[in-house]
C-alpha cells in the first residue's frame, strides 16, 4: 500500500504536468538517515541502543537485510538539483548504489561510539521489510549530475555526534 500510494502520487503529478503545464519533479528517496531523525528508523535506533549500552544489543531480524542508507545531506542536494533540472514531473532516484547489512551498520556504529556489546541478539519476531534495497542512480547521474558524496562512515559519524549533543540519553 505504501509503495502504491507513492506511485499514485507520481502518476497524479505527471497528469497535472500534462494537463495544466505544472512544472514539477519527483524524488524517490532511499533509506534516508541523519540528524533530527527519530528512534523508529534503523540507524538512529542502532545509535541510541549503542549510546545507552544495550547489552544484549538487539537487531531486528537476522541483520542480513541490506539497505542503501543515504545521508540526509546527499538527499537534500539531489532534491535541489531535481527542482532545478527537472520540470516534466518525471521521477528520479536519490539513494546509494551500494548497500550494507544492518549487522555491518551496527559494527560501524560500535566503532564510532567506542563501545561494543558482549552479545548481539537478533529478534526474528520483529518486522524486517524487504531483504534488499538499493537505488538505480543512472538517471540521477545523467540528468542531475548527482551521486551521493557522504560515506557510510562519515554520515554515521555526523549522526552519532548530533545524537550525543541533542538527545537526553537518560530518557532513551
């Protein structure tokens, strides 16, 4: 239903462009993360758990599901370029072409936080979503001249630093 709703919104936008000449662009955002995110999203959840030293450290599913976690600053750059360069309401992907597993993401977070749990547990009863997700960035490169610039390591580092300075760890 979620995917269908997004597809219908894109279809409606293209119809308005054809019918009324509305200039528009549509950006398909892939697994964004970064500052000001909340703990219902994977990277912030991993960071919050590591900073409060959850042990055993819980990861939903096997942790082998992979995503192309994309730093919010890269997403913003893609959206600005799309607004500047696309006016026919056609969609463009904003994400990463590569991907990492949740287990790999957790390892990066442990390194950046400077702590590692004695045990990592995998809760197979929790929802995990699709097994694998990554963006085809061909159009983003060709039309926008865009590709993500921020590495997983750097994006996670920025997000950890923001979380440390803006969240009350006692309340997490």
